[in-house]
């Protein structure tokens, strides 16, 4: 199997500025990232060089989303395999998408226990006021099937992709919350901005299309991943040097941080280290083991600090990779069993 490669990107570090555990939000120079070269082999191979993508939605309300998904899947297949070309009249293979659910509910107001209390304006109002946070979310569910022109099934899979983002800055939510029910307005550009329905829809369609395409063609993307900072800085140099085994070992053996919401960032970094090891693995089974560990650590981090929005994207990213390698490991085991003469 082709070796999966990791490359690291060093971002400027300002050592004399101190801050708590986190990602250095708000001051770009305080952020540290590494670049993962995320290569995923296709679960199945499309025969021939032409294909057609068809999309349906039993519920008429979802048909617009289904058409956007069809276009995006077509684009993704060609983007990752330039030898393929769409040909709806005479395709060598047919990809069918059925959208069963699409939902972007109204924002949910929540209390943010980690936010600093609002300033008290007078002595009569002695109790600190808790800022208001809003959770923006969305779900897209579909089934996908790939067949040859003759009707032989190549692959089939149900997918459910989700999006969630919590905005915990009261002033911004009051200013921007009105955007949510009105798709079609200009997209928010700041990372903390509340998103429109149109923005959430685009995110969900893109994620779903990427998952479908990754089943059918080899994908190769460079992903910028944040490194958690604070008390963890002394170990980040191992990540930047690509020394992922040492990175994980140092974090696992250091004493957990006293506050669970702070220690969540240590767990996140452990998850990132295991994810990077998975991309470097030379067999599907080894990759699957590393990705399993990464999922566990990412989820533990999210549970310990559910208000950190940057914990959400890695979970989505790693679950796609894990899904791939579970199937590849199963196929690899079946091949070995066949060679050994076992039934």
C-alpha cells in the first residue's frame, strides 16, 4: 500500500505572551497549526472513464439540496481523478444519491458556564450576569449507491453529516442572529460569526459530497489542523517535527491539567497525534487502530469541554478516515484468509 505522508508547517510563536489553554483565538499570531497530508485510498474503483450522478429526494422540500449535492459530487470526482468525465448519456458507472432528510433548526440559546460574567453596572445588581450563547446546527441524511452500467452493485452506504457551532459572544449573537432564517444573504467571513441557513447548507452538502467521492476515488488533501496551546506548548515541537509517537507519549504521561475543560486540550492534542500516525501507517489495520484511538480522544475532549467549537471538525474528519480504513482492513483480512486457503 502506498505510504501516507505527513508534513508539518511551523507558525510564528510569540513566547513572551501568556494565555490559558486553547488555540490562541482572536490573535492570529498566537495560533499554531500543522499541515496534514490526508490521503485516503478509494474503497472501490469505478470501472471505465465515464460516470453519471443522479440525485433524488422523496420530499419535494429537499430537491434543491439534492441537486446541489449532485453537482458537488460530480465536481469532487473529477477534481480527484482527472481521468474521469461525466457522461449522463453513456456512463460506465452510475452514482445514485437519495436525500432523506435536511434540517437546519432555529438557533438554540444556551448558557455558557465558561464565559466571563458581564460587568455589573450598579451596586443594586450584585449578581453577575451570564452571557448568552447560541448553538447553530444542521443535519443532512442520504443514501448513496454506485453501480456499473450493466447494473452490478459496486458500493452502497447511508451517510448522515452534521454541523454544530456554538457562538458564545453575546454582542455578536445579538447583532447577527437575524441572519439565520434568511438564506441567500452574504456569507459571514469572521470565524466566530453566526452562519446563515445558506452557509450551513453549503457546509453539509460539501461534507456529504466529500464522503461520497472518497468512496470512489483516491483523495489527497492538505488539511490545516490546530495545535492546542498553553501548558502544552513545550510538547508541540514534537508535532511540528513530525515526531508523532513522542508527541503522543509525552502528552499521555504528563499529569492531567486540574480543570477538566483545560485538560480537554491535552486530550485533543493526543487525538491529533494519533490521527497523524494513522495517515503515516503502512497497512489498513494499523491505520484503523490509530484512527480508533484518535476518535476516542477527540470525543473525550469534546465531552470535557463541549463549548470549544474547534473540537467538532476533527471528529467529522477522522470518522470519514476511520470508515474507510475499517472497510479496507476487512478486505485486507479477507484477502489474507483466501490466500491461506481458509473458507
